[in-house]
C-alpha cells in the first residue's frame, strides 16, 4: 500500500495561502500532470480529469489555454481571496485538494491525481506537501 494512502497515519489538515500566491500556483499546476478539477455551480458538479492547462494573464483574467483539446477558461484572479491546501479523508481514502475561493464561495478545486490502483501520485503529493510546508513557515 502506498504510504500516502495509509489512513491509520493520516492527519486531516488545512493550510491557507493568500491571493498573492494565486498566479504563481496556477502557472505551476500544468507541470503536475493529471489532476481532477471540480466546479460546483447551482447544484451541479462539473469534473475535468487531465492536465491543468497553461495560462497567462491578459485583459484582467488568467486565461487557461489547452489549444482546444480540453479544459479552458478565464479566471478573475482578483476575485480569489484564498487558496486552501486541504488534506482530508474522502470515502475512507486520503484526498488532497487546492481550493480556490472568493470571499463568498468556492470557485473551483484541484484534486491531486491517482494512479491505476487509486493511490495519490507521489510526485504531486510531494509538491503539495512542499506548498504546505512553505505556507506554514510563512505563517
């Protein structure tokens, strides 16, 4: 069993990053590999599984561009007030998410990817834990 999925040693926690970390994190996410993006809107749940698209800032938005081959969009990063690094059990298994929120609501979540056996991808978990460590050192 992957130690990242050993629930007997799992500690649920949450660390919050500020708005100032948003664009650098968005620009880093495409290098993480396959993730799951969740958007909940008006009682519906939308999921995208794949690589987070590259983006750039223009016209007041962070514009996601996958060359027409997947998830795309325009993120008003000025509205994002926080990014929560969330570690918790979901259906009995460890789950890790980056939760991008405005002052009023969750905008979207990026969950770490899993391998064919359902284990969290180790390279993504390492990057996630590094973000947590860096955020805790600042706070």
